[in-house]
């Protein structure tokens, strides 16, 4: 354990052996949340006071449920925050090709530009976080209530959350899970989501945790974004993001079209068609999951749920989510 923070083997065994599990979906129920079992040691390490995660002034954490636009948010946040060192390339034909290809997002999958905390810590590589330049950019799928206070109660740490219509999230998740479990029926995943027992469930707890935190201090610590709104007006989302991390676009940058350059660089069509993100590409970080880089780019739209759910199924899930979110001011 080079990071020095992973629970010892026997200690970990004693924690996980008592947890409810779903072996087929490789999930454990840890502190009331259904999590990918491979993340749990990383989460325990991050939670460990004084052990796992060493906060730093200006840290930015991207938080999301899986399949809600994590890859896109990673790309947008990275392109925005690193724009001085790595200017986003202008529209094709405007500049020389060599400079265009130089941008990290044209050579790397977004997951290799922004580390996922629990995966890094679970691999015993938590100390790699110390090597990141400030302000650090990192990501998590963990529920707000499971994050350490050094993140959630830290006025110098910012969280950007992205959510998505749970119906589209479940469809996207099913397509993703099928890469490992080709035979899994959609209905099985749908049922487990309705019961609050699919990946990162209960999904309403995940969304509400960050939503409530964003209402407490929206301008400073939690920015709450929606996938559908980002699709509708990505430039507006990028401007919000830049302001939130304290790097608003200058009039000169606006004039030069930097916002549009970032939007184009991170667009679904652009990213999906890059060589590095073609189906065969395998990111070093993701290798252990056997999910290829290409598996993070499928349709990139809204409303695919209608191709997989009957109107009754959609109504049932909508009603559950509505009931759970009632009184929060949030709806889908
Ligand atoms: P679909 O499966 O509905 O197409 P995550 O990154 O959290 O795993 O989410 C994956 C979802 O985001 C997939 O949705 C994927 O196609 C979509 N996605 C990935 N990159 C995107 C981009 N640049 N713009 C819009 N959507 C994107």
C-alpha cells in the first residue's frame, strides 16, 4: 500500500464480510449505500481521519452518479481550469494541426485527465493526489454523506455536481453493465433501481445530498448542474463552471471565442470520434474494470428511456423519485 492508507487486509475483510452484498452486480451496501465493491476500500481510506485524503486550498471535486455525464463534466472542467497551460484548439482550419493535437483531451480519455478518488485510493495510489498541481481537480461517485468533512465542511473545497433524469441514467447504466453481463435483463436493473439497490443507490439520496448542500451555499461550495441543461446550453454551463472555480472568462477570452472552443473540444461528437476514445482504446486507470474508453460514449442525448421502458414503468419510477424529492424544490 504505497499510499499507506488502505485498511489492512484482515481489517478490510472484517468490515466487508458483514456488509449486505449483490454479487451479480458486484455491489456492497456500505453505510446504507449500494456501492461497487471495488470502491469500498478506497472510500474507507478517504474517510479515515488524518489518513486518506489530505485537503488542499482550492480543491475542486466533480461529483456524480455513474452514467450522468461524469466523462463530459471531467472534460469540460479540465479544459476550463487548464486553459492557460493548454488553450483549447480553435475551430478546424483556424490554426496549425500540431497545436490542435497537442491538447491533452485530444490524446487522453477524460478519465485519465481527472482522477476518480475512490478508484485511486482503492488501488493504493492515494498519494498520487499529492502530486497533482493546485488547484487540484478530482472526481467521485460517492454520496455526499459518505465524503469526509475535510471536503464537505471545507469552505476552500468546491464541489461540482451533475445530475440527470434517473430514467436515462438507468438506461445508460444498463448498456454499460451489459458489457460485463451481456445477459442481464433491463427489467432486473430497473427493479433494483426502483428498490434503491442498484449502483450508487439509492439514487435519490445521492441527488438530494448534493442538492441540499448546494442550497446551503450555492455560490461558494456546491454548484449543481443538470445534464439536460448542459446539452441545451453548454456554453452557459462552461461560464458558470469557470465563475464557480474562480476563473471567469475575461472579455478578451470571450471575444476570442474560448468558451465555444471548450464546448467544441468536449462535445460528444468530437470526443467519441477521437482515436483514443474508439472502442479498442483502454485507459490505464480503467483497465481493471475491462471497460474500454469507447464505452463512455454511447448516444449522448436525452429521452432514450422511451426505447426501453413502457409508459407504466416510466410512471412508476417518476412517482418514486417525485415522492423522495418532495419538498426539496427539485424535480425531474
Ligand atoms: P448515454 O449512455 O445515454 O449515451 P458517465 O460519463 O457518467 O459514465 O455518463 C455516460 C453518459 O454520458 C453516456 O450517456 C454518454 O454517451 C454520455 N456522454 C459522454 N460524453 C459526453 C459528451 N461529451 N457530451 C454529452 N454526453 C456525453
